[in-house]
C-alpha cells in the first residue's frame, strides 16, 4: 500500500488544538483532504506560531496530490513493490509553493525554539517531521535522491536527539525504524553511493522498531501500522498485515483504499473467497452511497476483481472485469495499462495471439513509461505463459 510511499511520511503529533487537529486527521485518514486542510488552516489561524500545525497542513497538501494522481494505490494488485520506482507527482506551482512555504514556516519556528532550548524535544520532533515531509517532496516530485536523502538524514538526526533526551518517546523511533529498513533494503550498488557511506541499515531491526511503535506508540501508531502493511506486503508475509488493515478499517471506515488493501492481502495469502468478499463490500457500500464510497469509480472495483480473478485463473470473469476498466476513458494510467496487459495475457493463455498482440500494443500506447508497458513489450516478442 502506498499511503506512506517515500523515504519518510509521518503524521506530526497531536499537540496543539487537539479538537481541530484530531478532526483534521480523522478527515486525513479517511481520504477527505480538503476537509482536513480546512481544519488545520483554522488551527493555524488561532495559533500561527505552532510548527506542528504547519507540518499538518503541508502533509495534507502532499497527500492530496498523491491521492489525486493515484499514487496512494498504484501498487494495489499490480505487483510493483520497488522502493526505487515511484510515479512522479505533478502538483501545480501554487500547491508546490504552499507546501514548501508551510515547511519553511515550521523549520523557522523550530529553529527559534531550539536557539532558546536545544533540548526542546517538541521542537526537535517537529523539525524532524518537516525534514521528512520535504524528503517526500524531493523523492516524489523532483526525483532528487541527493536532496531526499539529505532531508531524510536530517529527520533521523532530529528524532535520534529526541530519543536520547527522552528514551520513553516511542513515537520518535518511527523515522529510525523506517530509515533502518529502507537503507537495509537497498541493493549493494546503491549502498555504495557516497551519500550512504556509514549507513549500513538493518531490515530486521527496522521492522522490529516499527512493530514496537505500532504496538506502543501514542502519536504514530496509525502511521506505523500503515507502514507495516506495506512492508509485510513487500516481504511476502501478507497474513501479518490482515489484522492491521482490519484495525485501520475499524478506525477509518470511510477509507475505501483500506478495503482494497484488505482484499489484496487476502488474495496474496491464498484466500480468494475473502479477497473477493472485500471487493464486494466496497461495491455494496457504493451502491448504498455510503460516505466515502459513493464517489469510488466503478473501474477501481472492476480492476480489483479482475486482477484477483486473473491470478486465480478465473480467466473468463477476469476478462469481463478488465474490459470494463479498459473501456473507461478516464481510468488512471496504472490501472489502464495493467488492465490492457492482463487482457493480452489472458488472450495468450487462450491461444488468441492476434488479440493478445493488439492488447499489448494498447498497453504500451496507453502508458509508455509504465512497468505494464515494459512487460507488454516483452510479451509482444514472446507469448505470455504463466510460470
């Protein structure tokens, strides 16, 4: 799952104006980003000198862009798990300036606080959050690894200081755990880069740290659970993610992506029945126009069903659902390209090579730079056969 998709994506602590902040994050985790932004803007108007509030708003702005561009769900059922390949976001100049402006305000406020008291853990924590969010920006928008790593390292240093001053602060360990896992997951060639000298990373240690935050954290429990879901998927241990996703659905019932993720975790676990039931539940909620579901595009539901059916060899039903996706002119690039690729592969498995070639060509034309297009080009050369 791609809720926290880059080097570090964190929620700032719920410190100032708890009513407005809690309301804002309830909207945030339920994918209601304009409402979340409005709540944080109201809090900033009341307390403009609180750096946490500026971080809250900046995070909402970048996640709104990720949601708009399909980046929060682009790994669903697609099999794309690389930490190194991410869709590049394209925010408007106004949104970009606003996002960076909020982070600049947060950093300036924390610097002022730390000049008065270098051991101010609240200021150090907020400073780490701001650097982490800016690392996301450099990673996802600018594709600048150097700047992203520099900010990620700054985030870790700030939160390391929090841990040194206050060892009981479990939440500050989230950045440390994610950083350890990510650096430990990089191929040796990347770890040899000068930027990573002295950073060995440790996947297992990072995973244990995130598990600890998910179990005992106060402010970052939700983020730790979300991160663990993605990492369990990457480590091919989806059964461990299922209870976490179920807990998140209970807490944020209007977030349809969580139900898509639950479906995927069941599917990866070998449980086709519950995987399809989770998709059917989204369809039921949409039919009833339940809050958070009325606007879910049908092609997302068709896509999820079709992809699950594809991997479970229910090829006829898969073809029906994926054709619905391919027929939608406004479908997102990931789903549109993947659907055309799988349609071609179904045709190949049914020995309809002419139809398969046509579908592969459509996949390439629809999103030439996508992973699906790369796979489709291979299938144009060699007919697909399931291993």
